[in-house]
């Protein structure tokens, strides 16, 4: 039987920014106190080391959709840089502020960043743009606020594994019974809300890999490298049910220069 996430078949594209922001405000405690601690192995083992390496030596870094500041705090500590954490959710920024450790905070929409051209040496958008309607505006703005040849790291839930209606299929007909990950309608762009846990709905914009790559190029970025990491060893140790899908990428990480 399929173990699909539940989706709300709302016309998600018509839910305006204020509603989306309110949703993130409402989910902030869950994100900070439940999701981040649970996903920490993905951050510690996979995401953060790549960010540290790529953004080494970049003095001013913008953390676009920085949420409760996990990435900003890490970059300040490891790379000794200045970090500005930008998010439209006041609750997320308050959670980040409560943790201290140095980032500056700015409330703004990723599609309209209140900074001058070329203000930053580096930028990161970690697990953000798959939740954002305004992809073109967000990438144009990321490119605009970066200096020439500044580094941009885009981290996404891999659009293949995150395709709507994908999920574990338990095949009891096979001998022995097996389990695999169904990839659903990958090529169809979809705007939807997913109930990731009981009562926690997140907005998702499903787009293909080519959509992201071509949008980055259109915004003026030069793509340098792509990573498609699977779940980390420590995530699998804690969540052994995912060991059967280690050959499917968990994340998509795109390294670019402006
Ligand atoms: C999944 S969380 C990721 C947070 C952080 N980057 C991290 O990796 O811990 C997505 C964040 O993006 C923010 N966000 C979503 N849409 C946004 C928008 N249009 N403008 C600004 N922030 C947005 C949400 O408020 C939320 O804090």
C-alpha cells in the first residue's frame, strides 16, 4: 500500500504571500523545535560542510529564507563571516534572534531584497525556493545583491524524490516482499500544500531540475557544480526504513557564481 504524504488540493498558486507567511509563522515552533533537531544529520553531514567549503573567504553572506538561522550561525562560526538572515516570517526571525550568535536579521520577501546591488560576497538559499512562488524574482534578486563573481549556493529538496504523490510503495506480491520509492508526475509543475506531519502544512512548488537550471542561467548565474547527495549515514542509522532508497538523491545542491 502506498504511504503517500497527504496533499491539500487547494489552488495553492492563488494563496497570496500574506497567507503563506502566516503559515510559516504558524509552523515556526514545529520547524525550530521538531524539524531542525530531527533533520540535523542532513545539515551537519551534508549541507553545512558544502556551504562552509564553497563560501570560505566570502566576507558578507546573505542567508535567503534563513528561517531560524541554522545556516547563518554555522557560517559565522566556521567561516568567520558576517551573515544577514532574511526571511518573511517574523516568528522564524524571532526564533533565530533568540538563539543569538551573531547574524543580523531582516524581514523581507525573497523576491524583493532591500539591499543595494553587489552588497554581498556570497549567498545561500537552503530548502527555500521549493516553497516560493516567485522563483524568477528570487533568483534575479539573489544575482543582483551579489557582487560580480560572488558565490551562490542553492540547496533544494531534490525535485525527483519530492515530486508530489511520490512515496514508499510496499510491494507484498514480490517474493520476498519489498519496498520502493514511487516517483510520480515529475514533469508536471504543481503548486500544492503538503501535510508533512499531522496538522503541519507546507507550501510546495514542484519544478523539474531543468526548470531550476534554466532559471539560474536566465537570472545571470554561471553554474559551476551540482551535487545530488543521498541521506547521510547517521540519518540512515536513525531512520533505517530509508536505507532501501539510498540510491535516490535526497538533496540537490547547485553551486553558481554571479
Ligand atoms: C524550509 S525553511 C528553511 C529555513 C532555513 N533556510 C534552513 O535551512 O534552516 C523555509 C524558510 O523560507 C521562508 N520563506 C518562504 N517563502 C518565503 C518568501 N517568499 N520570502 C521570504 N522568506 C520565505 C520561510 O518563512 C521559512 O523560514
